[in-house]
């Protein structure tokens, strides 16, 4: 017997249906549609993101990691809006009939991510077409009706916070592409592995949701890198800011990289693949935000404050303005 | 100036944002997430389908037709569930930066479809990757909470109905691939054109929604062809049926094709690309269903009834059982 699946039903019956077992509106994936009930007083928050082999992950990555990341990048958008994950739809495009062993790893990675994020598969679509393996997920969560945490509602005077630490995903990608960099950067094996793990298995900041809903005026995740996403938030809100990179939170691994190679700041600021949250919080509420985040086990760091200017500046460790030529990922090459 | 777009922002600002103008929860496509409110007493019905160049459409098709079809195939799933369209999310993957002229056609086709189906763009994702142009749409509609029209709730004794006429899309595709078939099939230019139009611009049967919600026990669209989708409905509901192909509704164009070439029945039954609705209706309600459908301007035809057997049979025009070797489209080659 071939190790490759023989039909679409094979994929659904053996690998996808178990992922939908916890969600009644999935109808056990026996129908063309899913049904979602939204509790009274809540509204649905939705995000769609596609990941493709060779663009967002490597084709030979562990399928469990591919699955985890495909779901995590979407759930990160929900987390940034303070939403509670509910269900997702997944559209899979395979260039060839996949192997059973690959699908089993993929299923396991999704199940792990579902369990951690509190979300279930509700439906989807599977087909075969030329091109890279691609996974398009529409993730849905609930939030209080009318409590939309947009990027456009920040105000001059708000304090800027980021969650966690920055740049590990982007540095991890560089290490995946060129493992010898670990030597150049003077990284121990453990630290190098921690950066690669951050790239492969991003952790959406769901625990920050209640603090965001209660205190933030605007928030977004910084999956395209702090430089670009901070610009987006400031432009959308018609505010400016100046951020001292010395104030940015780095992990011990990332800190030792920039000590060895200061040009790595560009990767940290603009490399993307950060699934931390950027939030603007009114200054009077900042202490409460910080306290509630700490209570939820999420480290948040004040990185600056918003002004009524139009510039978004980064000052280097020596206080001079950083020339940010590369300002983040754009698939079509523009700003 | 190049005719190709220079950035993702170019695509969003000029071509996608106008499509979201009517939907407040799209936040003018300035955010990473969309918000959807579901009226009390309703629930959300969701369907996701991807279409890709070279698989579901031709790369050189008119972009307005590509856009129409990408949205129509999803809205057809909502129509089959009796849902009222509300909003959709769209994930676009371009192999190269698209031309402005292409995007303008694509936008126009989506706007036409939105206007006709009563649906708005709420959000999405645009990227560039190798492989065919692909468009993944998650369409959402509302229906009465708990009124799920599944394929698994049909019963022995129910009358089977199909809407409209069958096989035009599949015959239209054959004509696109081999225009000389129009001669073989003895088709006038007008009739050949009507078949190609059915392939390019399917019409979801939204007007049938109220009659389905009121009377049907099960329903689905037959986008993979009547043969396969009838099997699916019967298997999911543990019922059987025998359908006489002589009773199937055909347009004048399709009827003249099968007169010229009886083997075209296989295309009509199993070619797919039919966006008609297959519904099972309790026999006592069948006259009311037919009357309400007629009142809504949708022709429905009784094509058989369900029994408690396990077989799904098609009898040819001469009454003998049709050998349906090809039972519909499967991307991975199986049943």
C-alpha cells in the first residue's frame, strides 16, 4: 500500500475530523458549511492568513511545526484584539497527494495548538494544485460587542507597550538559513536552539486579552516586525513617536547577538515573525495595565509614548537616529 | 510608470477598500481583523472554498469572471443552507505583482457579484508566492439559530428536488477546452455561448432560501456534479434512491447536446461546476415547497424520492442502469 493518501475523504476522515470533534457547529466535517453561534452581547472577531512552503516556512520543516505556526499566526491576531479563540476554518492546497506520516504529524501539531489556544477546527476545504503547499486559516474569536481594539484609536500621550521580547523569530529564521551564524554571534547551542524554536513555534499572547480589553486604546501584533507595525499603528492613529532601541526588551540570546553584531538590530526591528503585541495605553491607566499583565503572567515593557508628530523614529544605543532602510516585510516590495 | 502594482498597500487602497465600504466591521481594511455582529436569534453559516488558475479557472479568463466565480461558488454553499449572505474574507496569492488593469477588472467582477448577492468584503490577506494565482474565500451568512440544513438529515420517503437545469457549467467547460465541440454537438452560436456563460458566471440560488428553511429536511449544492453529491447526501443520511435521467431538467442547449451525443450524460451528471441545489423535502410538504419556490422565481424539479436502501442508481433514457464509472471530481483521485 502506498504511503500517500488516495482520496480527499482519506484526509478528512483520518486526520481532520478528529480536530473538529469538540465543536458541534463543525457537524463532524460532514457538510459544506459550518455553523457558529455568538453569545448575546459578544461579537465575532475574524482574521485570515495564509502560509506557504518556501515563503513562510520550509517545505521540509516538521509538519507538526508547520501546523502549529499556521494556526498560531492567526490566533496571534485574535490575541492582539483581546478576543477569545473559538473556531477556525482551514483551506489546504497540496501540490501532490500527501503522505500519511506527514498528515499524522500535521494533525498532531494542530491538536497541540488547538489544546493550547482553546480553539477547534470548524470546517474547510482541501484540494490539489501546482505550487507550494499552502495553508489558509480563518480564525474566529469572540469579544465584547463594540469593544474593537483597532490600530487606529491610539492617542498622543498614550504609553506604548510591547509584550515579551523582540526579534527571536527573525533571528531564528536567519539561523535556519545559515546555521554557521551561531558561531559568528557567539551563541551557545541552547541559545541558538531557543531562537530557532521561537521561529518555529510562536506563542500568541492570549493571556494578555483581559488587560488589553480593559485598558488599551489600540493594539496589534507585530508579525511584520516592530519597525513596520509601529509605523502602521502611528499612521492609522495620526500620531508619532520616538523609540530608543536600548529600551526594547530582548531575550538573553538576542541580547548577546546584538552585542556581537550591532547590525542585527535591523533583523530584530524589521525581520518580522514576532508574535508579540504592541499596545497603546492611556498614561493614567498604564500602571494598571502593567499590573494586570503581570498578574496574567505576561511581561510587558514600556518602549515610549505617542506624540502628535508625524515621525516614527528609532534611536540607536548611542542615542543617534537609526537609519531604518529596511522597514519590514512587503510581498510586493513597497512600503 | 509600470502597469504593475508596487506594494500591497496599492492593492488594498485602490482595489479592495472600495469593496469593503458597505461593511462597518471591515474597518475600511485598516486593521488585521474584521468584526461581525450576529443578530440575536440568528447564527452564522460559514463556507470556505479556494479557486486556483489552471484548476478551477483559466489564467487568461476575464478577471471580472474569475472574481465573480470565486465569490459565487462560496455563496452557493450559503444558498444551499438557506442562509442570507452577510460578509466574506478573501485571501489572495499572486505569483507576480498583478497589473492595475487586471485588478480593476477583478474589482469590478467582485463588486457586481457583491451587489447581486448582497454581501460585502470584510477583510483578507494578500501575498505573493510561486504557483498559480489563487483566491480563497470564506463566505458568511446568517440563518435562524438551530435551523441547520445539513446533508445528513434526509429521510426515506422524502422527495428529491433540484433547482434550475443541470450540466451547463460542465458542458461549458468542455467547450472552453475544445470550441470545435460546438460543431460536433450541433449547437448554435447562442447556445454554445449560453453554456460557456454558465461555466463562467454561476448564479447561486439565493432566492430559494426561504423555501428551503421552511420545508427542506436536507440540502446541499451540487458543485461536484449531481452523481457525486447525490451519493454524498444519501450516504450521510443513510438512504438510497434511483433517479431516471430522463426526469432531469436540462436547458435547451444541454438537451440538444445529449441528443447529438448521449455520452455527454456523463459530463452532465459528473462533470461538476453545477451551482444548483439538491433538496430532500418530506412528501407531504413537497407541493408547498414547489409553490413557494415558484413564487420566488426558482424552477425546481422532482427527480425521485429516497428509500431506505443503500444504492444510489441512475437509470438511462432507455430505463437501464447507467454505468457511472466517473462519479465526480476528486482532487486526490478517490471516491
